[in-house]
């Protein structure tokens, strides 16, 4: 089992929040002389399953400051599908 969780603390509102979460389980069983590999993965943000952390869920601008000016226009996959 593998669990990856991102927590974000906001000093402006003094809150600790659970952000991106990715929980995975994989196993294998013998079946008819072969090996069956199976798994389950649950996450709460599209692209959170990226193991190299290169997609919008893990990008640099994901965790911005509460009083920072951020761009208003962006793709839906870039943070609009999370949580």
C-alpha cells in the first residue's frame, strides 16, 4: 500500500487543510498457472496520480499564498477538478 497526502497550512487564516491525496494498493495472485496483478487507486484530484509530480496537481503554483495575486484564466484540468 502506498499513500501520498499533501497538507497545506495558511498563515492568513490559521488553517491546516488536506489537499491532494492518492491512495494505492496492488497485489498479485496465482490464477490458472499465470499471475494476476490487480490494484486499486483512489485520489481526490485529477492528475494527482502522476508519480513524477509534473502535472497541475503538484505544480509550483498549486500552493499559492492566500493574499497573492493569481492568474484568473487557466485550463479546467489545472486545479478546477480538485477536491
